[in-house]
C-alpha cells in the first residue's frame, strides 16, 4: 500500500474515533465540525545536494487547531510520511494536549526521508532547510508553533532547529522556546528524553491499579509480575520497557526493525540493548527464540502488549490473533479502527495513544515554560525546602529523643530539583488524566471504551474554549 493511502486510512481511523465520541456529546454540529477540521497545512519541496546529484525532498507541517496558541507537535523523518499522516498526527495532538491539560493546539511535521540514507552533514542541511521553510511561512516560533522530536528525530535535530531559528530571531528573548526536546545544554529540561516512555509506564501502572478493571480481565492488581511484549525499542519503547521492568513487569518479547524475539522467562533489557549495539540486531539474543517475522511478536501470549513503533500495526488482519489482555498504545495510531472493534469483542482493554503517550508533550510543556521563565525549576527553592525539612526533623528528634541516621535525614530533608519536579508533574498529570477519562467512560452510557472517553474529554475541553470565546454559544 502506498504511503499516501496508509496516511489516508490513518486519518480516516482518527476521524472515525472522533465521530464516535462526538455522537456521545451534545455540542452543536458546527462546533464539532470546527473542532474536527485541520486549520492549516503547509506542504513544500526543497532540493538537497547528495554527492554529485540532487534529491527533491517533501516536507509538511500541519497545524490542526488554533483554538490555543502555540500549537505543538513532533517532527518525524520517515519514508512513510505523507500529508494525510501528518494531518492525522496533528489531529491527535490537539486531543492529546486537551486530555492532559496542556494549553496548546495540535500540530505535526514530517520530512519524507529515511535518515539511514543520509550522512549527519546531509541531515543537518535538510533539518536547517526545513526550519527555514517553516520560518518563512510563520509555522514556527515560541508563540506560534513549537515542534518536538518524533519518529526518527531527537535532541540533535532539535538543536539544529533551535540554532536556525535563533539565527533569524536573535532579538527574541524567548527564541529558545521555539522547539522542545532539546538537550540540557541547548535549553532542554531534565526528564524530557524519557518522558513519553515514563508517561506510558505511569499510565499502565494506574490502569493496572484498579481492581474492578483487572478482575474483568482475569488479572491481578498491579504491574508487578505482569508479562509484556514491546514493538520498537526506540526512544519511547526503550524507556517504557525500562520503567515497566524496573517496577516488576517481565519483558518476554520484542519486535524491532530487523526481527522479533521471544523469551518466556524474561529478557534482560539492558543486556539486549548492549547485544543489539554490538551485533546490530536483537536476533540471536541470549536464550531467545527468533520469530519468523518481526510482526509475530505482536501475537505472543502476554498480559500487556506495547506497540511503540509506528501506526497501523494492529489491523483487522492480525487482530484476531492478538492474545494480549491489555494493549498500551505508546505509538501513535498503532491500532486501526477496524482492529479495535475485533479486539473489543475479544474483551481486550485498549489504553489509547491520545492519553498514554501524552508524557512527551506534557514535559515539552514544562520545557517551554522553563525557556520562557529563563530559570531552572527548583533553582530558587531547593535549598530553602531542604533547610525547612532539616529544622522540622531537628524538632522531631528533640521531642522524641530519637536521633535519625545520616541516611534517614538525607532521604527526608531534601529539596526538589528539576528532575524531581518534572517526574512529579508528569506522574500527577498521567494519574489525573486517567481517572478523569475513566470517569467519563463509567458515567456516560454512550461511551463504550476508554478511547471514546478520551476523545469526549478532549472535545469537551476544546468546545469550552470556543464557548468562552463566544464563537459558538
Ligand atoms: P524512534 O525512532 O526513537 O523509535 C522507533 C523504533 O521503532 C526504532 O527503534 C525502529 O527501528 C523501530 N521500528 C520501526 N519499524 C518497526 C517495525 N515495523 N517493527 C518493529 N520496530 C520497528 O521513535 P519514537 O520517538 O520512539 O516514536 C515511536 C512512536 O511513538 C511513534 O508512533 C511516535 O509518533 C510516538 N510518539 C513519540 C513521542 C516522543 O516523545 N518521541 C511522543 C509521543 C508519541
């Protein structure tokens, strides 16, 4: 299937989810149309020299909703990118931001390349040229549109984007807030690298903590002891797997670009990463069974399946063979609307992408705030808090006659630094968004699953914004 057709199918899937949720609300039709439609798309081509020849590269930036500014969303480098895919991803960003109360509209960008085909120098030129195109059309800026990393991009690309923007806007004091996901030295924030995977973990842990829901699936309460399979060990997949294993879940299967592996008694994640670095592949890892096709990993019997690579991975074709009880959508759009129907009938619980992978944009929001305030979180209060706890502990010691050990005192008498505050802010965000979404699911009889609940949550919040502007009474 062509990339454009895949993109169209993905957008149709997102729109179907929206329509289902819209029917469970009582907002007027015109307002729902305004919330659903993509506000603007910039599609462009530019040439890049490669050796002695030139390649013409396709690029896009879609701003789905201007109900709040700036708009926000990642930039992906992928041969599968298409205009419809970018619009679909931008659409999901609008809803995602609303669900986790991040005050941005949704956006997404893409460059249709496979980064593997280019040298670092060429990638830098492509990224800087793409950024210049965005600057020319006012599709980037701390108050307008703030990109971030996505599939195939990371802090390196974000640094090139920030540097290019600064070259054009050196006079803007908040210019660094034009992009997030930067390295710390470039104005980034501690905790951003792992944010999406960490948020995925917080979301899964919250879902697994609810007795009523686990009982229905025939599972014990808690993440501890649950088996899981992951597709994609990139930024999101690696950190999701890392936090889940650190909290007692057992990784038993992995799908990566080069193949799939299964090891029922547990895969040591760090050893697997080291093995892949050394050999270039996960296949052949210590005691694991190599699967015939990488996609076969999705069909391993497990408690939780975490697709963390790309969209359209679980379709009506393979959905009947999925044996997981919970699917945690760490990637964007990994389950198609047709597949969802089949999985629902099988009783699978799907924790939707619009909620579960919102950790990235949440911490991007914190990074943007840091860039606007020009101060590291925790810098002003850390020592003061530590001193206050120290004084309280001294009173407790005096009154009880018990002297605390050095370790006991150090564990209580400490002020929060930037990483503590980011982790705490993200944990709070993921827990309250899950509870709110579940509440909608439980209380609205027209809402049939968590995804529809998440969309209803988002639609209500965007609608409120238009109501308050007086555009729709
Ligand atoms: P990434 O490029 O770091 O990692 C993707 C990984 O998937 C790579 O290791 C790649 O080799 C692997 N992969 C590609 N095709 C595969 C296939 N068919 N089977 C198995 N593995 C395959 O990208 P990422 O940033 O981790 O993003 C992954 C997904 O998460 C995307 O859907 C993205 O939109 C979504 N997401 C990312 C963020 C973020 O902060 N990075 C935030 C929200 C959502």
